[in-house]
C-alpha cells in the first residue's frame, strides 16, 4: 500500500498544532509541591517555570542554612516532576500511538 506523503504531512502538521496547543494549555496550569512538612512550598507551571517559593519563618534557622537549602531543592524538584507528569498526561493521548519517544523539552 503506497503512502500518501501529502496526507502524512497534513496529519503531522495537525499533530504538531495540537501538541503546541496542549503545551500552551499546560503552561497556563500550575502544580505545587512542598517539603519538610510544608515548611517550603514551590509552585511551577507546565512550562517547567518556577512561579513561587514560600518559606515558613520557622524553617529559617541561621545555624543550619543547609537544611533550608535542602528543603528548597526537594520541593523544587518535586514541583518540576509534577509539572512533567501533568504535561505527559496531556500529551499522552496525542503521543499514544507513537510509543515512548522521550522527546527532549516535552
């Protein structure tokens, strides 16, 4: 069965447009993660941008700045993982037929 290159190109363009729409939609959504029992909370969007970082005053111990640094790193990493999961869930139906492609930046 010969492939119709025009039809295949049209389908690819439609898929690309849908992917861009879903990425924009995800960029407008936020996820939140915390560490240290809520001592540090980080919000990120679906574009993997950090929107805010909140630190409770009791998390600030001048004699142990490393603990606060660790909490910020942990909450940030979890927020970015949540943003990735959100984007993958949105793109999942679109990419479903293509398998696990692991495309950088998506």
